[in-house]
C-alpha cells in the first residue's frame, strides 16, 4: 500500500506537467508562409508556399517560452505568381521538389525577449540539408468571438542564406541575393 502512495506521489507532478502542455493546431485559412529574395540587386521578388502545416506545444497556454514549434511546407506548392518561374524553382537548380518535397523547421529553444517577442532557435531542413536557423517571433492570444476557443496569432521572421542549402547554387549574388527573408504569419487554435 505504501509503495502505491509513493508511486502516486512521484507520478502526480509528472502527469500534471504533461496535462499542462498547451497544444496548438494551425488554422490554415489564416496562415501564410512567405519569402522574399533580391533579383539583380534591384528588385525584391516575393513568393509563398500554398501547402503548409505547423504545430505549437507549449508548457504554458499564453506564453511561447519553452515551446516546441514545428512547421512544414511542400516545396511543390511554391507560388511566385509566375508559373514558369515556379516550375524552375521546383526543379533541380533550386528546391529539387521531386526528390525533396518537404521543407521543415523544428525549434530547439524558445526564449522570451520582452513582452510578446521571442527568440526561436531551431533546425531548418531544405533540400535534404539541415542547418540551425534563428527566427524572431511575436505571439498574441485571445478568444475567438464565434466559437469561444482560445486562439493565438504568431508571426515569425528571419533570414537564411540560400547557398547553405544548395538552393540556386548556380546563381551568383549578382543574379540572386544569398539572403532570403522569411515571414510566417498564422493563427493557431488551442486543442
């Protein structure tokens, strides 16, 4: 009998921690993952991925500190409003989407900077290459007025060096900038 009480005393805090995790699912109707790259040193060309998914698992309901943030994008869904360019970007010169359709990111740490701003460290995998990438995030929380569910708005921004992932390796800096700006803007629903 005493062994059961001791086991329950040990397990209770662990179970409470598990239950306390706040799980958030992406609301695809209110989400977009965009990018911008400079072409010929004079013009920023923008695009997005039509097929994305993301989740957040956080120790606290209204705070990203310590959260695990994941997102995926389908490289075959790239959209720059130009079909010929999109097909080129999906090809072997850039994303090689037939061989590497998934672009993924998984946070390794999320720390609060101040207020609703966070620093997100994680690993980005593109074209089969994984590199550490730091992002900046802002998070706002509320209750959806129609269904009364808890919701969060999360915006992430960052810059990656495309050459580290073998994207457009034949395109020098005079044609395309090495740096690509990333912006993800999404609503999440607490599960």
